[in-house]
C-alpha cells in the first residue's frame, strides 16, 4: 500500500473530477534522484494488476525459520524503497500468508504471518486508497475503523494487534492481498470503471512515448 494514498480524512466529492486530489500528482514535490531510483527498482519486483498471483488465496506459513526471516527483511526493504506502508507476500509473487507494514517513518516494522481478523467495528470510513500493485490509481474503499487481528510473528510467536485508523486500514488492505482481493474489488462500480479507464489511458500514453 503506498505511503501517500490513504489521507485519513473523508474526501469531498467535487463535481469536476479535474479538481480531484487523485489527478494532481504533478503538484507533488519531486523525489531526490537517488530515492526515485530506489523506488523504481523496488516497484519492479512488485507484481501488478493482471498477474494471477494477485487473485489467488495464499498458503499458510508453516515454517518459522531463517528463510522466513529473510523473506520479512526482503519485503521490508522493498516496501521502504517503494515508499509504501504495507506489503503482502503475494505482491512479490510468493503465495504465503505473510505481510509487513510500517505506519510511520519512526514506527517499527510489524510482520504478521497467518493473520486473521477476530473482530471489526461497526463504525466504518470511506477513504481514498491506493495499491503498489496498481500504481497511479486510487479509489474509494470502505473499511472498519477498528480491528483486532490475531497472527504470528516471524518467530512463530502469537501476536495480537488492536488497531485503529490508518494502521487498521493498512492491515485490512494487506490481508485482502492474502485472500486474492484488490481495492478494485472493494470499491463501487463507478469507481472501478473510472480506475480501469485511467489505467487504459496510462497504458496508451506509455505506448505512445
């Protein structure tokens, strides 16, 4: 999940999409060339929309060994370089129920293996959400504001996470990846049609370049 895609605020719906925050990427400050180079390199490892692995349910983690810890380290490095706040193993082509996330620059990286949502609040929010596997696209996604998630850490120890706000949204987004669900599956028909239209236009522009 991209670091700058969930604002934490309900977005107003202007009549003119030209004023929507989604289409104002040109106003964002340019990244340092070295940071941008790392971002491009990192995103090259991330599987994109259309890859079958993104629509498949991942396999449970059953071995908590050095190989898994290396996988967590690799996922963390790619997530950070891609300027993301979360990453699931299927996004790297690995059918494994494993995710990592970091919700702030000074926050620790949390790894969750075999996560399951034990409880979710009735209170929900609709926020703008993006995905590293669908670059350049954001859509409205409704999710519970509070969740309780039970999982295991990279050592196999039980981990219980009670999350709210952005942390809850990131965890739910990444668990969706483990179940073969994308943000386009979570949004309205109109939002999905708009997103697919933007993707087709971006592809035409790349082919014409």
